[in-house]
C-alpha cells in the first residue's frame, strides 16, 4: 500500500516535476541551482535560479546538476531534490515522517548511475527510493496499455535524452536511449547563429527560438523572430531576424538522430509487436514532442502513424506517480537486478 505522502519525481535534465498521490503534479521547476562560489552555499533553486543563468555576479554561479539525464554533480542534485521534496511536502500540512519516492531515470543508464539517483533521494530525505525507466513512466502517463500483450511504442524527448521503447506485458521489449534531445537542439541553434551571423546568444534565447519558430521540417507558413546577442567582431549588442527555415536547418542533425533511433528500435522489434504499433501508432512525449512537424517527419520516415500525447510535458511525472501503486514490484525488480549484476 502507498502512503498519501509518497511521491513520484520526474528528475529531468531541464525540469523536475513532483507528483503526489491523490493530488497530481504539485511542483514543476527548472533543474537549476545557484551556488555562491566563495562559501559553497546555495543561493537559489528552480525558477529563481534559472533567472540567474548568464546574469550572475562573479561569486554566484547557476548550474544544472543533471546532464544527459544522469547526475553530474551528486551533492548539488541532493540539495536540489531536498528543496523540491520539502516544497512538495508543504502542500500537505498533515504529513508526518519521510516519503517513499519513485524517480524516473533514462533506460540506458548504468547500475552506478541508477544507484546515485537512489542515494541522492535518500540523502534528500526520502524514507526509501526506487527508480522507473523513463519510457515506461512516459507510456503509463500517456495512458498506453503497458500491461497488455500488445505492443506500444513511446518516444520520450526530454532535455538531456531521447528514450525510444517498445513495451508489452509490463516490460520493455526493446529500447534505445540517445543523449540527443532538447539541450542538443538549443546548442545547435547557438552554433548556427554564431556561424551564420557572428552573433553569440545564450541558452535562453536559443530555447525561445526553438519554442517560438522551431520546426523539424519546413513549415507551410514561414515564421520569423527578432533576437539580440553579442556581435563577435565588435563585442557590442546587435539584433538579427531569424526565420523558421533557418531553425529547421539548424536542427536537422539532432532531428535526424532522433529519427534514426526510432528506426533502429523498430528494426529490432518482433514482427507481431511491429504489427500492433502499425495499428496503434507511435506516441511522442516530453518537451521535444512539441517541436512543430516532428510527428509528420517521423510518420513520413517510418511509414507508421505518429501521435503526440495529450500532455507530453507531464507524461513521465504522471506515470512515475501512478507507478507508486506497484512500488513493491519495482523494489523487487531492482533487488533482482542488483543480484544479477553482482553475479556478473
């Protein structure tokens, strides 16, 4: 039995979401921490810290402790998780004691990386912590029939990783995890603007371009957006207007990597499950699912129907929260995996 204080956490490279059983998603914050370099103390966490990126004085640095879906800085991740868990617990004043926490992780992470996530949650104040693979959580959150003997295919495009998986009978049959996702798209836009216009822009401007006019394929109606950056020749601020066709060109390599990951996963699927996916379609989740025309591009490249989940940004968090119902099943599965790794 789950407790009312138990929570599911989508610990993402870009954003962290916390789902509380019976209440839904109670917290949605950027995975950013601002640290004072002179004392090592934490100045801000989440949205407040994200506002500081690129705008901090010399003694404060804004960092993202998660990279490519895994922990890059253990202590900072623990502090960030502690802050988010405490924030979520404030929404239920009658809570007492420590919560059990279910955390989503990329399917391609190592046993050491998986253990680091659990340890970070325990250090952050959890009574017990278990992990669930992101594509499984995304499929549950998107309402796919993961427990049935039919094939479901999910493509979860987050900030640090793209997770592609075919799921049947409550397990992942075949999957591929690539460290190409939203962050790579932002970096590709930064490099394109730098190369084409001799203009340096920041992560936030690149992300705005991606959201406002970004596309995986040419749009029917051309869009444009004016941005400001630092001229690399003069060092002074300068404005330029970027078109959606240019952003589509900038994103071509990252989109192609995602398309290839989907194709490789389909090629490895058993024929019966491939037939099921042809009937049901491929479901896109995560922030990257909102990139314009990505569904059409994937449908054209694979010959499969492609659908965007109803709430793509929330699917992993909702699925992680729903998985709390089977908390003991995931604990036994983790214990079995550790025993198998110990024998290997």
